[in-house]
C-alpha cells in the first residue's frame, strides 16, 4: 500500500468503474448471488436509486485507482423501516486487509448516524471471514443465519445477517 486512500461520494459517472469491481464478484465468487455481469447502465440506475432515498454511496481511491466502494440502501420498503438500512461494501481484488473497507465503512457509518438512521444490517454470503471481521469491527453482531438460501456454481450457500443499532 502506498499511502492512505481518499473516500468520496460516488456519482453515476463512476458506474463503469464500479462494475469492474462488482462483476468480479458476480462472475468469479459466491459473495454476490447475481449470476450475470451487470452493465454500467444498470449500475448507474442502481446508484441513482440509492441517491433517490438520500443514502450515501462512497468510493475509495488512491492515485486515481478505484480500490472499493460502499453504500447504504433501504432495508425494507414499509414506512416503519425508514430508519433502518442495509450496508454493502466491495473491494477491488488485491485490496483486502489494507484498511480500504475500514475507511469506507467509517465514513459510511458516520454519515448514516448523522442522518438519523437507527439500525444497519449487513448481509454476508458465507463463509466470508474478511467481511465478517469488517462488519464486527463496526459493532455489528450476527443476528441470523439462513442455511442454503442461495444456489450458485452448483452449490448451496448460506447467508448471515449482521446488525448494529445506534
């Protein structure tokens, strides 16, 4: 690692760079349960949907290189859930264990608390020790474990839910 990363708000203009990271997880891992690569146009629409609810989408960069991203989305659609969000983080391959996820989540969680959100959930395809460690670093605790709910690459995969309440 050569220096700290900078975290900034993402825009739809960043969608092509974001799919470069995300599609790695779609096509090569069971971390995302999507099975078809996402286009930049589709990602821009997803980013816009997050912005429509005034929720943050952040990028981490160093020397112009995208290292990862994190965002919050609505937890559920019913109005009573309006103070709860789901958090998501993806890092470019080779950037795990370098503080990028920590930098992204630190700013994301500060923004969520400042905006009055009360609870955040992380949904993690299992096993995924690095993601579990990152979520628990920010006070999230495992609250649910769903067995064999995703089927990808000819195998069943479990999912765990982590939560923090502020």
